[in-house]
C-alpha cells in the first residue's frame, strides 16, 4: 500500500500525541512534552496552510520525536 504525505503526517501526529502524554506522566517530562506539543502545533499549521514544503518539514520533525 502506498502511503501519502497526509497519511504519514496524520500517523505521526497520533504517535506524537501518545508520546506527549507519556512525557506528561513523567515528573521531569514537562519540557519534552512542551517541545512535542510545539512540533504537533507546527504540523497542524502546515496542514492547514496546504504548503507542501512545510508539510514535508513537519513530517520529518514529527518522525524525529522520541
């Protein structure tokens, strides 16, 4: 099956949302949760703008969240 850019971003948004929740459960994880939330927000903005370059950059940034 071929995955589109939008499929990839949505999948990574879901993964990162779960990851952010995990960081939120860690007493010292507030900073990590904040950074992940900023990455999620930028990805949502990129989707809303329809700018393919921003969407690709956001997809790569989401994939980098650990």
